[in-house]
């Protein structure tokens, strides 16, 4: 499948699945389509039985990824390290609950709540 993404003109690391006010500070916004693979398809293609660590820093799409994981894939991951973005509608709580339901212990660090 594929995913529609947006990238700022003057900073190639400023990208997201939706246009944010922050992005507009870096010039014109360009739209592009990126090919995507599911975690399940990658695990199957390369015959991966166990992942020691899965790090997700994907600008808000972490919620969709975790929600879509099948038990066969989530059970192959020993640890997740996830940077959360766009936490509205209690998304972090829903995501951490799914991880807990699948046997993970969860620690949430929020640098803005000191």
C-alpha cells in the first residue's frame, strides 16, 4: 500500500502525515506518496521470529501502527520504544492499554509535565 505524506520545502526532516502549523515555518509544503509495508509482511518476508527492540518515531502514525498490529506480530517484539505525537482523544492511553493487554509493562515519560 502507500501513504500520503507532507514535507516542508526548507527542511527535509520536517514531515508528517498531516500539515501542521509548525511545518509552515519552513516554507512551502510538498505532498508525496510513500510506499508502505506492514510489520507483519516484513517479519514474514525476512523470516524474523523475534525483534529485540522496535523503535517508532513516525510523527503521529504510531497510533495506527500499534492499533493495526496482529497478535502474531506484536508477540514477536520484546520491547517497544515509541515517541508519541499529536496526543489528542486520549490516544496515548489507548495505545498503552493495547500494549499492556499484550503483556508489556509500560513506562510513559513526558518531559513537558515536570
